[in-house]
C-alpha cells in the first residue's frame, strides 16, 4: 500500500477553491447518506453515455458511489490540488478543473459508445476525472516537487515508513495502471467498475494544457529557485547568482528572483548591483499594488540612497497602507529636496492630503494646501487641492 500524503511545495495562500470543492462533494455525499437517497442521486445525477446531458456532466462530478470512493478522491484533491491552485491562482485552477472534468466525461462517453455498448445506460459518477486533470497539471508544472509517500506492506512482518519521489514519477506511476486498465477494457477484458478512460482523458488534457501554457518552463524556474535556496544556505552565493540570472532572462518580472539575486550579490559585496536588484523587486511589487512586500524591501535598503521616483512610490504605498507617519516623512523630504520639479509638486500635494485625511489636522492641512497653491499656481492638481481646501475650511 502506497499513500501520498503531502509535498514539499510551500503553499503561499489559502486554497479556497480546493476547500470549497471538497466541501461541496462531502456535503452532497452526506445528504445522500443521511436521507437514504444515494442510489436515486446516482441514478438522476450520474452521467449516462446513452443520454448525454451537460447538466449530468457537471452533477456527476459531485456525486460518489460510496464513502471510500469519496475519501480517495478528496484525499488526492487535497494533496495535489492545493499545490496547483497555489501556482495557477483560483480562477485558472477552477477553469482547468472543469475543462479536464469535461474531457474525462467525453473520453468515457467515447469508450462506452465504441467498446462497451452495454455500459451506455450505467451512470458514471465521481470527481476523479477532474482530479486526474489536476494531477496532470501537477506532473508538468511541479515536476521536481517531492511527493511524500507513506507505505505499508506485509511479508511475514509489517513494514512501513515514508519516502519521497518527484511528482512526475509519482504521478506517472499513478496513471500507468489506468492506461493498462483502459487498454484491457477496450480489448474486451473483464471490467473492474473503474472509469479508466475518464481518468486518462482528464490526465492527458491536464498535461496538454500545461504544455500549451508552457508551465514546464515555470516548473524549471521553480526547480532553479529551490537550488538557489540550497546554494545560499551552503554559502555558494556565486552559483546562486548565475542561476537567478537565468531565471530573470526568461522572466524579468519575477520579483522573488530579483530579491534573491539582490541578496546573493550583497553576499558577494557587490553593493551597487545588489541595490539595483532590490530596487527592481521593490518597484515591481509596488506597481502590482503589493504594498506590504514593496515596503518590506524598502525597509531592508532604507539606509541606501534611492532615486526620488522610487522614494515617492514607497511614500504613496505607505499612505495607502495608512502608515501616515512614514509617508509624511518621505513626502516632506521630497517636497523640499527632490531634484525633479514634478516630484516636488506631487509630494507637496500629498503632504497636505495626509495632514487632512490621514492625521485629520485641518489647521495644518489648510496651511500646507495654501502653500501648495501659492507655490504651484498653474498645477494640474489645482482644482483637486482647492476642493480639499474647501473641505478643510469646514473643519475646526
């Protein structure tokens, strides 16, 4: 007995879609089990190749034939689904889930029509076709991710333990028996009640979609990042630098690669190059409105001299995150010291805005906003500042 139970991939966000799918499947099963309607639910909601229906193609994915059928499917969905959802994001993950579910249903329909006419009116149920698709994605996108497997076997005595293998190996070993079972069933062998061709259809489409979207390249980059972590921990910053530059050559907007490159360069005392990589990682985070991450990088390099525009972006991010004291300090400095007139102007405007809306200091805000209008009488922001000033006049 071999049971995969986890991977070494760190999941960065809560797997809301995976948890929701598991919840719906469990709820449907419990309703059938406690109301005694399991058989009628399978009959009315299972997919019938002899009577194709889009509604049944969807409903059949949430109905299971028994407790072990449910538990097995949900276990695999949890172990591998949370990894794939983390990489694809909730929207694309859900789209892939249903696309591969339909592919599974379609190939099962084809098999029944061509090789097994007697099964045309036997309802097919279970989420395993869709889950097979997610496994196919995982085998490509996370091919180097280690799958942790618990084993148990008995030869005169009980042996058990844990080992890890790459996901492409583990999932190849999972799909191989499905191909054998499908070929045997197509050759007229005795059926085992398993929709092997549904599993094959879902898995193959998952692999194809991953290759179509070049997920294998991202998988390679993930593997490189893992190697980088190991090299940095072992003190090999030079080796880490070379691999990170390879990642950035393919994906120059990879913020994590820029940040790790900055740290690798700093470890080699290449301060100027490191600072440029830090700045690029910070800018990319701030442009993506990932303010906390961008501000975190700024804190890491705050002792270094930054260009005025970078500093202004940090100040805006701090204002958005309601870190008004830090934002005020930056805007005050830029309003008087920035080399670029446009940055001085915008910083002075935001200084008045922070005083009014952030600190609720109407008196100080009125002074700052009046100073702005006197200093920049032709500013494109004049009407906006005047509206703020009118509001400040109404406050004590």
